[in-house]
């Protein structure tokens, strides 16, 4: 099953290496990992999407917690709102252009660049939504694609960062 | 605030934290540190290879219960430490490894003797840190010692660029560790303690399996009290040897694939197993021995060990001593101990040797071993009665560990050490005989020489149909002549030679006894209980 972990870490040099090294060394699969600043300059937040059964997930969380620079780990799979951004460059001759614009409208994607041969689409949404658009665009010829990986935050009153 | 350089601040913190000896080998990137050590009055033991510095600090730590400290220069000095760091960390030994680094402005330029030490050590260290300023060093050193020695102990690397060690600053020695992500649990959860007590009250055949966690927590007294209160026999992992006296009527001896058959049989018969500070590693064979329905209670300082290999019925995380003391608040079941399997007498020549040796050795002797058949024989047959008196590389299985660990253990405690080694392992750190000769440590060596990498040879018998390859140690030196070259008394004898054993024990200084061991004398793993 796919899980979303929110990992609050001390913003120290090498912390990303240590977290990613841990996953590599123990053979855990990472689907995506993002790391960014938070409202506190000394603390960063990682959102890690992983695949694993409950026993593997329990070990992941425990092993992450063992890292000295990891302050807290939460499995927020069921409570979080998650978003991803993708930029997709598609080949678009004149014939395909109107069809692509129609797809953009349905998916609420935006066209951020347009040249005679190519179009770059930007989409924000859940990973599943991005997957669906990607699949649809394959027929037109995806030239290049980049995705940010998920970032996630819990809904409602949860204020985990008050450490 | 006192004005001094980074290196002096490091030495000041070491002294303040009770470090009374360091082990190392200097180089260009640690010149300031060595100058500060000289002036700061912390004794230094010069090794001949940096891995031995880490092993010696590990032996010191395991014998004294204090963190061991080793020092190496940047580049190859630092990478030579790596095996020692991994060895210590795998066995949960508190070790602080200080490495020199190239000047901070040159980091990343691949200059002479530069290596990414924190990156290299991170996968098998409890923590790694690199100093970014001299003023940060007092707090960093305290954090390093704190992390190494608390919770589940482990190895911590502190990498110090040479310019930062030499830079002067106003040092603030009032700051303690500030580690928001590190909060080891001390007290076991009271509800879990109650659940364990309730399970113990139901149990007819309880058994305690004690590991190295009992020794690192200094918890042998409450362990013994609980075993006696419950009438529960105690089995030991290799790391746990010494946590419970071998001569105690409740002691079952060593578990595992090279353990005592009775210990494994008792594990299979128990209806409740109380695991105290053991990680249930693969060689312990607990996983394959417990019967379905046995209640498994797992007590450990490290939450990640619980449920890692085995389903646990009642987990409890905390300091083993605190948990065992809390458990003691339980009435005695008021019946004699259950009929667990009784003592067995092995006719194996190594068993006889270990029994005779134990009878001769002064009780304060610290035993260290290397890795191989001799290690398995010592662990299985040598009765260990005192805590922190049997020191072996159990997790990583590092050949060459024994001699440097014995030097560190003896220097740390002032007690005599005996290295039980084989001709293969011994040659991994032979040059440390010079360290020994110069150090003032009281170390004797028993070299069990079968002219081969005996355990690998045995494995080739078991798994490769007896096709031996790459295991014959042709070219072995005359170990006795070699010992004499380093100023040690030495003798060679047959395994059964009682007089030679007496000679070794009687020698006033360091000495070596080489025993001729027949090839093919096996360690004999247990396949089925």
C-alpha cells in the first residue's frame, strides 16, 4: 500500500543524504521525496511517499525516528491533502492544438509556453490526477516531463509543527 | 568565556566528561589536536593501524562502561577507522571517533588526504557530525559523547577540519546538548510493565534471554534478582555473555547456531520468553526455535529492534535496568524452577581446553576473542562469571578485533586481559604487538593455530562438499619467534598440554602461547534442537 510520511527534520547539512541513504540501505522503495523549508529556518520538512506493507512501514518509521536529525515522523496517508506539480512538454502540430487545449480545460491545466511545434502544460493536483493527464497526453507525444513529487499537509486543526 | 583554539576545547570537553585515555595515530590534519592532547594531559595510546585505535577504544568502552575515544587523521587515517566504527556500532558500543579533515576552504576540491568521512561513516554510525566553527566545538563534543553513550549506545563520528581545530575563539562551556530529534526513553511504560507482570504470573515455564543490552545498561544485578525471584533460567546471546554468571544454577549458557543445545531446547520448551536487550539476530536462531504460542516479551532501549525480526506479544522500550527493576515488584511464584534441561558435558577437545583455562585464570581477567572457530569455542565453552569480562565482535564478526580490544580493556581497567585468537585473525592486526609492548597493558595471547581459516574451511565442508579453496594459511610465521621479537615471552604446545597453559597464566608480563590445533576440528553448529 502507498503511504505518505511527513518527516520534520533539523535543517543540518547531510540530513537529506542520511534519510535517502537509510531508504536505500534497508531496501525501502521511495515513490517520491520532497524536502523544503518551513516557517522555521532551523527546521525542514520532507514528504516521502513510500510503498510497503504494515510491517515494513513500521520499520521505516522507527528507523527514521532513530536518525538524530529527525525530529518527528507522521504517517499522514489518511488525513492529508497532497498536491504535486508537473510540467509536461508535448509535441503539438496545428492539428492537435485545439484538442490539447480542450484537455487542458478539463484537467484545469494551464499552458505556460507555446511554440510552433511544442506546448508546455502545467498541472497541479493529486498524483493520480497528474498520472491520468500524463497517460492521456502520451498519444500526442510527450517530449519532456518533470514532476515535483507530492507535498502534503494535514487538514483541519492539526498543528504538528508546534514542537 | 575562555579563549582557546578548537582542539583545546575538544580536549577540555573530553577531560571534563571523564575520558581518561584516547587511542589514535596522528597525521597532518590532527596536529593541533595532538598538541592539545599533549598539553591537556590525556594519555594517548599510539596504535600501528587506525582500525586498531577504534577496536582498542571499543575494548576500553566495553570493559569500563564509559565511551571510548579514537582519533585519526583525514583521508586514509579516517577510512582505516571505518571497520572499527562499524564493528562498535553493530555491537552497540559507545565510541566517539574524531577524524581530522582538510581545511574547510578546501573541502570538496579533492585535495591531498581528503575523503568524505561523514558520508562514508553515516550508514553504520549512530550519528556523524562535521565541525563548521571552532566556537561550536564544545557543544558538538558534548553532543557526540551524549549520543554515543545514551539510549542504545553506538558510534559517533566527529570530523574536524584542521583550520577549525587551530582557530581560536571565545569558548562557551555552559551549553549542553541541544538535540530536538534525540530523546531516548528511560523508564519502561508502566502499563506494559503491568502486562508483563500479569503474563509472568500466568507462566509455568518462563525463560529469560539476556543480550548485550544488559551489559551496556549495567543491569546485571536486577537481571539476577529477577531470574532468582521467578526461578527462571537465563540463556545468553553471544553479546550477553557475562550478564549472568555461568556458574549460576539457573544459567543455560549460550544460545544460537553455535550455542549450547540445552539453551536451545529450553527456549523451545518455555511458555514465556523475556528478551532483555537482545536484537534477536539471525545467528541467535531464536526465530527458528520458539514454539507457536510462546509469549514473547521484548525489552530494548531501541524501539526499532522490537518487531524487526519476530512478532512480539508485549514490547517495552526503555533502559533495561529500569525495566528489570520495575518488573521486580512482583511476588515470587512460590514454586521451584521448572524442569529445564540440565547441564551437558562436552567431550570436545576445545571444551576441555576452555574449562581448564577458566580454572587457571585469575577471576578478574577480561577475555577478548577474534572471529572464527576459536571464538565460537570460547563463547560456548568458557564459563564467564563476571559482567564486561567477555569482549568479542558479535555483530560484525571482525577478524583482528581481539588484540587491540584487549589492550584497550586492560588499559581502561588496570585488569589483565587474555586474547583468545586464531592464526588467521591474529595476523589481521599483528603490528599491534608493538602497541602492546609500549602500552603497559597486561595482555596474554592464546593463539589457536590450525594453519587455516578454520571456520571458512568448516563452512566449505558443510556447504561446498568439502572443496577447500583459499583457506590454507601457508606462509604463517613462527608465532613464538615473532612474539619474542616484540619482547613477549612465548611458547608452543599441543592443545591438551596442561603445563603450557599453566605457564601462560603464570607469566608475570605479556606472553603468547601458540597451541597446535588439528585441522578439521570443527565448531559444530547446531542444525536442529
